[in-house]
C-alpha cells in the first residue's frame, strides 16, 4: 500500500476527474500497487504530519509520498481539545486573522516546517517505511539567514524538491502545467502537471 498525503495539489483540486488523473493514481498505477490518498484542501504541514502518523499507526504502509504545503499554514487544537482549527493566511475567521496579525513570523514558519519534516522523517525511519518528500516552497523560502533555527541547521534530513521549481519557476503564467493561472485559489496543476509530478516521483523512489 502506498500512502499519499498533502494539500489541494495532492488532492487533485481543479481536475475534472481527480481520482483518475491526480499524480497519486498515476504513480500507484505505474508501480502496480494499491494506494490511499488522505490529502485535503487547505491542509497544513501540522495536519499532514498528524494524519500521516495516525494512518501509519493503524495501517500497513509500504511507501509514503508526502507533499508539504505552504509553511505559513498552521493547525491548532482548540481549548476543549475537541477539534483542530486550520489557520490559513487566506482565511477571514477570527483565529486566522488574530494569528497572522499578532503571532506569525517568517522565522517561526520556517522552523515549524523543519520540525514537521524532521519528526516525520524520524517516524518513518523508526517504522522502517520508505518515503519521498516534495513541497510547494522554493529553497529560498525555507532559509532564514539572519538567525537560522537549530531545526533548519540539521544536516541529516533529506532535501525536498519544490514542485514550483519542477514546473520551471514560481509563476503560473507561461507554463503548460496549470489549468487556471488566474483562478481565485491561485491555480492548481492540470493533467499535464500531475503527469510531470508523477514522472518526477517515479524517477526518485
């Protein structure tokens, strides 16, 4: 069983037939293995870490392919401990507005990304689960030069491939891999984009 987790890119947002055309299906069909895709639109790296571990603790996973999302997103457990609140810079709910106004910093976003990445790598190593990571952030977005955190300095973690770099840059315009370059949600990969992601993953696992 191959496990895929991530945000809307892995979920297949804006595809007419996401179950058929998203890269998780293309990869698993090529390998000839069953897969499960537990990605969700708007998911944070906190949520990806949590749901990946939860799934692996309760199911047999032969390979995990994880797509890390934008580092500014967060997941916070409410005061009653009953549900997780998604904090996203694009949301207008009170929690998101207050968080980004009073608490959010780029340095903390970067440190949080490396924490999630490190914990998930360590979990996979302990469980003996092969894994491959991709992300939505450019390398420059993951470096805080003024005062790098100890998490950022860790040298035993694998680098992650930026899907934007894979498509030739950080802009949608001029690339053939997006359906709606000016969509309200920022645009997501089209069929060609998912094929290119699948090809990259198959070359590296």
